[in-house]
C-alpha cells in the first residue's frame, strides 16, 4: 500500500502497529531495490513472500492488467482460462518477451514483462560469472532447448560467412546437437575421438587436418562440447580455441549441463582467454533445476550476442525466464553455490560406491578423471554372457525406477539424418568394453546414490544367477532405456 | 481413490454416502475416457475440477513424481523452487515434450507428459477442422512464436530443395515474418501489392513473373499471409496455391491469427483443395487466448508435418501445450465457437461505430470487405495539419490506455535486415492516405469497442481544438505506438 | 513497488512505459483507499488481481512475516506446512482475529489481520444495511455457526438477567437452534404455531400467555425465527418485538438465511423500529456463498453487541472473515444485489414450475405467501399408498443427486435433548398433509430448477407406476434425506 | 485414472511407460489405504503431491462437486468467489463438519468432508497418544479457540451438575481461560499459588479447603492448567486429580500448548491414572503450527467426550481440521517427534543463553525447573531505576521485532469480568521481582534465540546508558507488549 493508505489504516487500527507493518513492507522493498540497482543474483535467497510480492508488482505494470484498458489490437494479452492466468501469475506476464525486432527488446504494452526479461538476463549473467566464466560479456535466455539454440547460433553465423558449408564437430553421441547443425542447413564434419587410457578425448590433429583440407573459408565454425557422458571427456577447449583463433574461425561451445561444474566453466574461461570462443550455450533445466524448455546463449562479445538475439523472429514465451528468475531469487547466489558443492561431493561418493560395487562384481570403474559429472562402469562380465544381457540390465533398471542410468552395449550402429555412426552411444567406433553410465548432476541426493547402488547390485546378482535364462523372461519388450538422458 | 480405498472408506462413513461419492468420481472419469478415446475437443467445456483432476493424474505418471524413484542421469526433472513446481502442476510435467529425435516423440521417463503432448496435438487438430480447414491431416504445437516456426518450416524445405535461394513473398509489413526468411538464410523476394479500391491485394501476375524470372528450382517456396492489418487483405490463396501446384513449388501460409476467422480458414481449405499448400502456421496466443510463446504447424500431408517436427533438435517446453490444452478443455468446442461468433458480431459493431465516428470527423472507414478482422479509418484531416499530428494521435491513445490501435503515417521508410521498405507499416510504397487501425480479435468485448470509440473521439476533438499547438505540448517523447501489434 | 524502485526501473526499461505501469498500480491503490476511507462494500466488484494485491499487503504487515522477526513467545504464527501457509495467503493472516479480551480487539503482533477483521465487520455492516436493516448499529463476524452464535448471545444475556431460566421459542423444527438454548443452559418454552390457511404462523396470544404465566423476570428472552421451511413462515416480528418491549424482555432473532430475502430483513427493521430486538444472528455460508463455519451477530445497540463480542474467550479463526471479505469485494454491492434479485426471480420460477408439476400429479403447491424462500408441495397421493412411499421419494431424490429437497412424512416423533416433538420436521403437532420442500436460495440457477423438476417428475411417475411394489425394492436402507438442510 | 482410462492411454503412448505410470499412482494409493485402514498418523510424512491427490479425491465425493447435481435446499455449498473455492481445495470441503445433532456426525451431502473429519480426529488421537497420554480414549477437533472450547466443556458439565455454581481455579493470569468460566455462567473461585523457591505452584491445601467450604455439590469442577508462563509452573495434576476423585468432582485441564511438552503430557497421563481427569483441552495453533482458531477436546471416557461434541449446536468450519490434517500428514509422526525434540534442545539453549546474559547484566535466570517451556529472567536492576523502565523495555523489544518476549512489572492491578487481580500477569499478588519471559515453543529456531539474546542485550545496555532519560524519549505511547502472548 502507498503511504496514503497506510495513513488511513492508522485510523482503523493502532498507528504504532500500522507503522511497524509499513516498516516490514519496506524491508521487502529494500531487497527489490537492491536487485534493480545491482542487477545481480542476491547473495541470500529471498523468501517466497518477497518473490510473490515482486512478481505481483511486475504484473500490475503490464497493460493487460490496467484496470481501465481497452484493447482493439490483434494481440491483447487476453486469457480465456483462469487456471492458465494463475499459472502465469494471474493477470500477468502474458505478453511474453521481446518484439519482432529483437527477443531482448522492450515492449511498450508490457513494462513489467520487459523488466522481468532484462533482470533475468542480468541475474543469469551474474551467475555465469560466479560459476567460473568471469570474462563473459553478455547473455540472454531463450525459450528453446539447447539444440535449437545452437541452431540459432549457426544461422546467425551464416550471415557472417555466407560461403561456409561445413561445421567441424568432435564426435559426441547425442542426437540433438548433431541435428542442430543439420537443421541449420550445414554438413557436420565428424572428427572421431582418440582413446587415452579409458578416456575418449579430442583429436586435435584431426581437427586441424580437416580445417586445412576443407579450407577455413568453407567452414562455418568449430562446434565443441564440454558436458558429456563418460568415458568421453570435455573437449580440449583451450587448444581448440587457439586453433580457431589461428584460422580466424568461429567457435561455438555446447555447454549443455556444464554450468554446474567448475571444471567445464573453467575450460570456457580459459578458452576465451587464450583463443577464440564466440558463444557458449547451456540448458536451463539441466543447470538450474527448472522445467525443460529454455537455454542461455552467452558470449564474450556483446555485439555478437545481440546479433543472435535479433535473429529470433517474433516474441517468445516468458515462461522459462520466469522459472529461472524465481529459482535464482529463491536460492540466492549462496544457495546455488551450495548446490554445486553438494553435487561435487556426491560425485566423489558416487565414484567411490561404483568402484566398490564394480570390484564386487568383477568389473571396474573406468578411469575418466577429466569428466567431472559422469562416470562409467565396465560391463565385461555381462557381455561375456551375451549382448542381450547388457540391454536387459537397462530395462531392469528402468522397471526398478532407477532413472538416468544408461547401459551402452558394444557395436550398435545408427543412422541419424543420413550419417551412420558405428558404435553409437559410445562416442567411438570401437570402444573396448560395454559399460553403464551414472552421473552426479545438480540436485542429486545421497539417497539417490544409495538406492541406485542397492538396486544395481540386486540387478547384477539376479542377472548372474539367472544366466542366459534371464534374457528371455521379459514378456514385455524392454523399453529402450539406453536412449534416455538425451536432450 | 481406487475401489479398495472406497471400500475402506465405507467402514468410516456411511456406505451409501461413499457410494455416491465414488459414483461422482466416475462421472469425471467418464469425461476423461471420452477424451482419451476420441482425441477430440469435448463439445461442452470441463469444470476446473475435472481439469485439475486430469492434470494431476498425468503428473503422477511422470518418473520425477515416482515416490521411490532414484535418479542418476543428467536430467532428472528436479525442481529447486516450490513456486516453480506449483506453476507446472506441482510435481509434474517437468520433462517438457519430445526427445532429441523428434519433438512429437514419446519419453520413457514421462508417460504423463507424453500423453499430454499427444492429446494436445490431437485436440488442436480437431479445433482446426472445426474452424474450417476440414482437410487438415496433421499438426503439432511447438513452443516457439509464429516467426520462428515459419523459420523451422523453411529450414525443413531446404533439405528438399538444396539449390533454392529465394522465397516469394507478397509484401506484408510485419517484421517477424520477414525476418523468419532471413533467419532461415534465404533471400525474400518482395512482391508489392496492388490497390483495388481501398484494398491492397496480392499481385498474382507479379508473383508468376518472379517465378519465371528466377526459375522455380531456385525458389524455396511461396510464403503467403492470411491475417493482416487493413487495408491489406488476406492473400489470394486459391490462386497462389494453383500457381504453386503448376510450378511444383512449395507453399507456406502465415496464418498468424487466422484461426479465429472462418474466412481465413476457408481460404486455406480452398487453397489446399484446388492447389498446393504445404504447411500453415498459426499463433497460439492470438487465436486461443493463452500467453505468448507457442504456435501450431499444420498441413495436409502427414509425412511432411512429421518431417518438420523431426527438425526441431531437442526437447521443448510443455508450457504452451499445457496452456492451450487447459484452455480448450475449459471452453469446449461449443465455448470456442461461441467466442468466434461473438468476435464476428463485435467486428460488425466496431465497423459501424468507426464509420459513424469517421464521418463525424470528416474522415471515412476504408472499404476493406476482404479483411475479416482488421479495420482502417482514414486520417486525412489530421494529415492536413502535419505528419506529426498523426503520430501524436498514436501516443495520445497509448497514454489513454487504448491498446492495439495503430496510426499509420505517410511516407515512413525503414530498413529491415538490409531491405528498405518505403511506406513502411502500410504494406505499400505509396498508400493514398494515413489511417488508424483497429481490430476485432477473439476475446474482444463490447466494452472495449465503446471505450475505444469514446477515447478516440476525445483525442480527435482535442487535436483539432489545439491545432498544431497540440503537437509540441507533449513533454515526454511519444512512445512508439505505431509498432505495437507486431508479433 | 515504491517510487524509488519505480525510478530504478526507469533506468532498465523505457521511462514512459514504467510511468504507465506505476500509474496502473495507482488505480489499484485508489480502490483500496476508497475501502479504507469508507469502510463500505465497493459498489463495483474488484478484480481478483486487486484483491490479491490487497491481501498480500495486509499479510506483510503481520509480525510473522517480518523478514527480521525473532519469536520467543508461545504463539508465533509459525506454520509447518507450506500447503497450509498458502491456503491462508501464504505468509499471512495466521494470527486469527481478536485477543483474549475481545474477539474484535486489535492484535499488536498482527496489524494486517486486525485491519482485515475491522474491515470485514465494517463491510458486512454495510451489506446488512443495503439488504434492508438500515437501522443496524453494529455487527461482527464470529467463526462459529449460527447455533453456537445464538448460544453466545444467550450466555451474554445471562449476565444481565441472572435469575432467568426460560427462553420463549415459537416452534421451528430445526435442531441446532433448539440446542443453542439447551447448550446455554436454559429451558426452551416451546410455543406451538397456529395454522392459517396452509401457513403455520406465530401464536402471539400463546406467547403472551407464557410470559405472564412464567413471569418476565424468569425469562431470558424471546427467541424468534425469520428464515424457515414452508409451510412455516417467518415469525410475526413486529408483534413479538412490541410484546418484548412491553414486558422489558430481550429479543434474539434467528435470521439464519434471511439476509438474502428483503422480506426477512424488512421484518427485522420493522421489529426494531416499533419494538425491541436485541440481536439478530445470520449464517455466513447460507447468505454469502462461503464455506460453512461463520455467522454474523448484529444489533441496534452498539454496546450490547460489544458485550457479546467480549464474551468470546480467546482468539478465533480468521478464515470465515477472510472468505466473506474476499467474496464481497469480488461481488461488490451491485453484484450482491444482482444475486439477490436473481434469487427472487428464480423463486417465482420455482413456484410456477412446482405448481404445474403438482397439478399434473394431483397434488398442489401449498399457499404460503409469507415465506419468501421455501416452498412446499403436498404429497397426499403418495401418502395414500403408504407412509413408506413418502420416505422412499426422499431417498430416490438423494440418489438422483437432487440435493436440498426434503420430504416430510406425517406423524414423525422425535426427542431432542429431552424434549419430545410430535410431528417432527413439520413445525406442528399435526400438519394436515405430508409434503416436499424446495427452496430458492442465493446462488440457485435456472438449471437447478429445471433439473429438479424433471427428476422429481420422473420419481413421482416411477413411484406411481410401481405402486407399493416400489417401496421394498431399495436394497440399501435409504439415506436419511429428510434431515438434510439443517444447519 | 481408472484402469479403463489407463488402457486407453496405452493406445496413445507406449504401454510399458503407461504401466509404470499407473504403478506410480498405485504407490500413492497405498499410502492412502494405510491411512484409511489404520486411522493413524503415518510414520513418515507424505509428499505434497500425495496430500493434494488425497484431498482432491475427498473433494470430489462431496455433493456440491457432483457434475450433475441440482440443488434446491437452503445450503448447497455454493461458492461465489473462485479465490475462496481454491482456498478450500477448490470445489471442495465446503460443507464444513458435523450436523445440527453432533459436530462429529456424518453428513449425507458430504461424504468427503465427513471422511476428512473422522480421519482428522483419528490421526489427532494417535498423536496425543504418541505425545505421552497413552490412555486417551477419544478426542475431537473443534473450530474454536481453547477458551471457547473450555466453555463448551463447562456447559456440558452443567447438565450433569445442575446445582453447581463454582469452578475451583488455581490462579493463572491469562484472560481467556478465566473468561471461559465467566462466559459459561460460573463463578471462578481463584486459588492463589504458593511460592516455592522461585516457582509459583498449586496450593493443594487451599484447594481442598475451598471444596470443603463450598460443598462439592455446589462446585462444577476443578479447572487446572499445565502450560503457563514461568515462574508459574504446571499445576500438580496428580494431586489435584486425586482430590477430584476423592470428592467425586469433575476435573478439566487447560493444556493449551502442552502437547509439545512430554512433561505436560506425562502429568495428564499420570493424573488420569491415579485420579480423575474428565477432559483436557489444547490449542491447535500452538501445538501444531497451524493458523489460530481450533482446539482439541480430549478425554478418557468416550461417552463424555461424545456428550461434549453433541453440545455444539450446528455445523462448523472444517478449516482447522483441514489445516491440522495436512500438517500432520506432511510431517508424519517422525517429523512431529523431531520437531518436539528440537524444541526441547532449544529450550536448554535458551536457558543457557539467558543465564549468561542475565549475569552479565547483574540479573539472574529464575530457577523454575518444573516449567518445561517458559523461562523468566529477573529485572531487578531496571526496577531500581523506575517501574517505567521495565515497561519501556517491553516496547523497545516490540519495536526491534522481538515478538513473544513479555516484561512483567511489579504491582499491576487489573479487573477482569468483575474480579480484581493484584499483581496481574505475574500469577501472584506479590511476586518478589519484575521479570522478562521468553519461551521455547514448537517451531522455534536457534536463530530466534541468537537474535533475541543479541537484541535484548542491546536494549538492556541502552536502557542502562540512558538511565531515566530514556524513559521519556519514546514519542509514541509504547504498545502494550505485556499483553501479547495471550490466547
């Protein structure tokens, strides 16, 4: 309430109590002021009451909530269902973000939504810095998944490099980032990884060879990856960035779920410091525990990032921006950092537990120290029985509600958009052994690890006991667990 | 509750009452059964209680809501903020829709979300048929605005027509559909409209001339438009579709807010009947009164629509699908049809009122019978005073909370993505007079019309009284009202 | 947001848009100002957004929402469940209303809740005036049902009349108002009604006779009733009030669902004008369409009403106050008046339809013009078959989801708290015929009437067809429909 | 969804996934089954999703939610405001609890609400047992505060002891329990406490003396208290119960916030074991962290508790029942026990901290080992300056948002309902010193203690520095902090 209404209230209940009430209101306003002034994620998380107060304030600023508005346009923020209105903070934030000219532009009809959008981008930029990429200059939230966001980056680069046809891509067996290139109309040049110990790492020489072979002017960019399933490890970003700088070649990094790992973020910071990175793209849901559907496109040159944002034709959903802003205000910077350090600790726990389990079953935890999130345990014993046993383990885990664990059999072949991948899912044409993946991603709990190990142990025992008999016992065709975990 | 729990309840309260309660539950289940069986929009709208019951049921089917789930993947549907969880039906529907392979694919981890997605597409298809495109074969909701959805269509066509560089585009002054072509990497070939009476209509001869000039094999498609601001009227779809069929040329229709008009839908139906239309794209928010951010891509050949859906790399937000499903279940087919017929009636009212107002001010309502949604009133009198007076009217209306009314001054020039448009906003290089637009879009009320006319009348009177004096009186630079109403 | 935060926002998005947003906020504040100033129900209802904004503002004024509060008392407004917190406007309104001294007192810890309480009582007082009791001087909402509220009135009177043992009570067959006297520790003196035509009316002579017989000093008060089931009609309040004034006897009116009827309210206004009425009590749920659990105690002498409010020992739930305030702000005075006039129209419709139905079945609508809400239709034909048939009609209607229709068989006898009522439920020892009741209460729709008549018609036909055979066919003991409709 | 709908779903998305979804649903149903079967608080708390699923199921069982219901009664559970409907679980639980005959009775129109009511009482009974009164036989939740609930007990006893006029009441300075007796129409016989060390304890001899003096037949009951502010300690329940048994006198215990203390509960258990306790009454909000407005009336003789429940005339609000059920299902028995043991630990912490603070300021923590919740610290030093300084400390703490701390000056006299209490608030006519109270109540955090001690320390320093100068510096009349903390 404004001061006039507080004064009136003092006539109804005791002035001393009302004054204390109005002072209490001011303490919420102070938090909001700080956010508006600094544009940073608050160190301490806000209470839900402050967040709802703030969102309500933003909502009343949008024209569709003006009490005396009349609308004769073709898009007036009307909402037919009160259930839907409520989901979007009632009377509110219906206008989405951006304008036809620019997804980051301000809307005349929607001061509140525009403010929401600007603040979200600003708070997210702050979090990217805190997470390790101090040099980042600009970013924006886009209501599309990581793959489509990568496509948008490639489409933007096309205008700068109209002759280019190829994208250099160190292999990672994840469909959507491969398709991001196809959808944008380019031809991916797949560079196979090299095996170092158990790890699959970027083949730098092959990359350079390809650049020279095709001619830098015919290449749109190098498209590298940080977060990935073990035994593949993050690409050698520093070296790739140096190569790109040398050849004056753009460099786009798929950092899908890398914000949660200081190692991945450090690679990007270093790459940008010593060489060239034009943009890096990360998923909202995987890093910030919000529903699927948004990504952050970030980079070191503000004008290039703006160019990408201007490529998005039309307005867009404010829903992912709203979700991530609420989440970051709730957690605060300290809360987010706490989540990240818990994740790291549980990674060690998971590694330890998998190691113990592996040796109990005559298997081993693959040695992949460069992968800070995902782990892999060999399944040589199962394989010895049959390839089917490996697949069967996958469906057993699915039925037992162990989600996210993937089993990777040997020798799978798959054709994606015309390109045939041998050894699909293993990032390699011929990885030496089948294996099972498990990851410690942000939000994981110790209980997740305990339950997973217990159930996995049980499954392995059952499979061994039954021997090959087990394989035919499943009356239902096993759901294709292997494929889960893809974006 | 299941039957066991109902039986237990009978021991606690009177069996007769519990039986009646369980029977009541069954009546909700019957509605759900009908939806699952038919996949159609129910004729009568559901109560909010049935809708929430249904959404809750879907939610419990997703793995992140399994009570004994343990997650060791990199994407586990975890949510950090309870405010965010609640927005997305609590514990629910966090997984988004689709998989890396296909935005329409089923997710193993999320039976509920997958069901939601399939049903939404099915219900929306039913509504497209009811609205006039009976021939439509397939459609899907995509969480991107109309412009980006058009881009996706163009990107899909590129794989079919790798040599093509051009898109034939009868001019419509709306930035995002122009940019949709630029973003996809094509060169728009702008075909100016012809003036017939007050109306701006498709120059069919010029289109054919361009096709022959450039060669059909170098052209990606014809990109036409239905819904638009008067005095431009919907493109001659039948004729364009016939031309496309003749030249074996794809044809994409921007039907942004055309679902709400039986005329626009009839044009598409007829076009597809006599000639060729590959896909037509419409906005969710403009046609279904939901928040900005989603579109429907629809067509007459199921396999082509599937091809487009497979081009989207990665999962996507379920938020727009959820909003439109809730809205259509709330309204029912009959409720949606009622909204459309109200819109039509209010269009006549608005036309009548504008006509009366116009003649009172020495202006006239432009005669644009082919445009079923938007109207235009000349502003010759204001123009006589100065171009500034026209612009000033725009900002006056903005300040008086008349949203959506646009004023179009003469001779504006604007460069969009390198292309210069003379007479920008008027769809014509030299429209004979400046004018003001108002539209009757779905959800408009009689009160909107009354208020708009009253305020407009007042503004025109003030401007006349003040004469040129008025123009300098605005201390604040007038907000650029002209631009609102763009997607 | 306060002005400082609006200024900061202007640096982030365009000042012109922010200014418009802040102006929009002001229009909500204006509505709140008006409420605080006038303490009256706003003429036009508020939007949900204004209501939630207002409730949020009240909530932040309560100490349990202070961001830096620390609590070391035994009652600190803590809430363990976020579901519960949200129900009560999150961080809010947990303190209930009143203090140990007085249910209407202001709480130091809870300026917001106190304001809510004061405003609710003030708005409700305004509505009582608008509904016809212009003379009412004071009232308060109490979170107890009508019966317990009557008990509180009687307990308060005891302190003024310590010798009194009896309460004079014109018979009405509704248990809770009878028990209200028993619970308060008094002996009800039941005065049988007289039959005038079909109507059962107050026997004024018998009342006076009782007063003289027992001695006014031994009588606590007269306890009369307005709203009741036909064929009983509202008590003759003017005459009773005159009698009470003459004998210097308190007079308490049970006006349970009478606010919705201008006739009932007029009786109270007139009674107070010509004679004595000390307090009148009405249900919140029955008159204002809120959940069960609250009542309004009102009267013409502020100090007596205050005396009652001070009798309530301890704090009380704010839930009923909150519900009724939200409802009245949503409806506005005009909305509430519209509801009442619709109710009146549907009363006429229901009477007409029942009349037609009755004559089709050889029955008649009892002539009860003094009862403005409830109607009765004779069931002589059914009775002719057997008493069981009458009862069976009740359970048939229950099973067919006709709720609120009551069938009244002849000659039922029931003992309540030691007192035996002959002809129980019919307000008379020997009403001439059995009958069925139906009422037109606030919120009823035309569809309710249509469905009820249709189903009733069907039931009567079935019963006639089956004859006595029907009576034994019900395998389940028929639920005791007769009793529904009691408070 | 029922099995039919699951089958239909299998045709739309993969059967294996739907099966897993339906299995997930079953795990929620299992929890509900367990609750219905056992009627006990589940050991582990439920997730919010299970709770909402359950409440939704209950809601659909109420007649006002039947899709084809038609209502022609005077109370049909209609709701005018969707905000209000939503607060009460939408379409749901509008009917309140009980019937005119009995607040615990089943309602024909509302199977869901009735089930809710029965389960709540059953779960609460389980918690009372777990908290230490294993012998408790019956209880019910009543939507009135503790004071009014005590009144209801006294009114019920009146029917058993029509001659009785007095209630024996060991003094405790809390208005609402005193008024509970006045409101019920009885004369409280105040028995002063005796000072043992610092503690104020029951004067058993005086109690017996009074009984003999007045004659047991003229006494309604003994009304004792467990939870209270130090230095008063819980009454000697065992001894009082023995006395009551001996004199065949009813005994009602005010256990307002005693459920949270195993000591208080043990006293009741023991009292009932060795002597006579007819009923004990406890507040919902103070023990279970729900909003103000409900109480539990419990006892050892089921028929007497039923007699009380039958005294409540009319239906009542289900809101407090709903809140406590949600809270207990959320916490589970283990969660509630954890809260209680945390409270106990923080009690020790608070005692320790206050002791240290006291000695730093030349004061001392009063030695009150029999009071398990409340503590008192002497304020002799302040008193030495003036009585005003003591009062001023109260308002300073209020302004600094330390809520719940009370300062008790010497020699206050107050008249409540005609009875004059000397030394009011100190439970004694002449307590030796003024003091400050602080309590460790359920839900308190370590941070509350730290902040309270810090602020209190600062206030005491300020007061000492300023000396008497401070006392006149407060421009606003100090809010009456002393009174807070009363029910």
